[in-house]
C-alpha cells in the first residue's frame, strides 16, 4: 500500500505535459531508427521497425506522461519490434561471402544476418547501446545469467561466421 | 584485416550512430491529438462524397442531350417557317365554322 502510494506520488510529480511528450517523441526518432538499424543491420527493415515502434509508443503516450525512464521503455518497444520484424522478414539469400576489405561494412551486415535474432539484439544492446547485463535482461525479458551466456555465444558466433 | 572481428562490429555500430535518418520517418506524424484523428477521416469522407455527388450530377451522356436540343431547335425553326393557317371563320350567329366547310 505504501509502495503504491509512493509510486503514485512519483507519477504525479513526473507528469509530463502533452507538449513535452510531443517533443520527446520528435527527439527520439533518430535514436530509435539507429537502434533499429543496429539490431536489424538492414536500413529498409530499420525504417519499418522505427515506424512501427513509434506508432506503438504513440498509442501508449499516456504511459510516457508518468514513466520515470521513458527511454528504457521506448528502447524495449523498439528492440522487440525489431526481433519480430527479423523473424518475419525473409533472409537475405543467397548471401555473398564476407568481403576481406576491412572497411566494407557490408561484410559485417552479412555476418550479422547469419546470427540468431536474439544474438543480434544482445550484441547491439551491448556494443551500440552500452547497456549492462541487467538492463539487457530487462529489455529482452531474460535473466542476467542468460544474457551473459548468450552474449558470449553471440561473440563466438560472430567470430566464427567472420572467419568462414 | 583486423585480428579481432569484433573491432569490425564496433565500427559497424559507429556507422549506425551516424546513419542518416530517412526523411519520411522525421516528418511522418505519429502522434495526432484525438480531434485530428476524428477530423481527418471525416474530412476525407466528406470530400469523397462531394466528388461522388458531382460525378452523379453530370449528364450520363452529354451527346444525347445535345442531339435533343438540336432537334428541338430544328423543329421550332421549321414550325416558324411553316405557312400560317388562316383564322377560322365565325358566323354571325357566333358559330365556329370549319375551314373545309
């Protein structure tokens, strides 16, 4: 009871105005697109993912009025939209072999395309977003121990696919 | 080639951080207030209805109407040019007499 009262007071103190929410939604668009790009490694898919995430966030804009960390929630929405989109989209096939040119980012994209979606998400949340294991666990809804083991597996898979 | 492929991965994420955001994503309105979400479809439906009424109000076959008008004008001109019939005779008793009588 006490907790709910405290959280209720916090929500009231955090209440954002409609203008603040509009500004927030406008300002986060580039970040959400780039996050989607980091997870999907495909610009066409990233655009659709960012659009879908923004629509979902807009539909729940009442949540943004009281959330303490709206960015964490928007990140979760975007990453989950990206995972759904990767699962639905056909693989880029046939994939050309990775380029030996170290400056060629196409090679990285193709190696990432061979990884499991959850591995791509963990790599992006670690290396692109710089999140801790606990934060990644919250975004993906998995325990911290699983995050650590999946991250290790994802890095190994990336190295293996790269050298193939 | 770098010894660790993860360096390549890091540079890929650096590229993502500087990626150009599509214009469509920046200008597309995703957060409309409730009155705009109602007003915009209503305006679209009204405009569509207006266009439909205008289309229905147009004559279905303008060429037929034009031919009807032309035929009527021709008939009227022929009637004007036709010889005028004399007025019927009236007897002194006030009875109307036919022309053939």
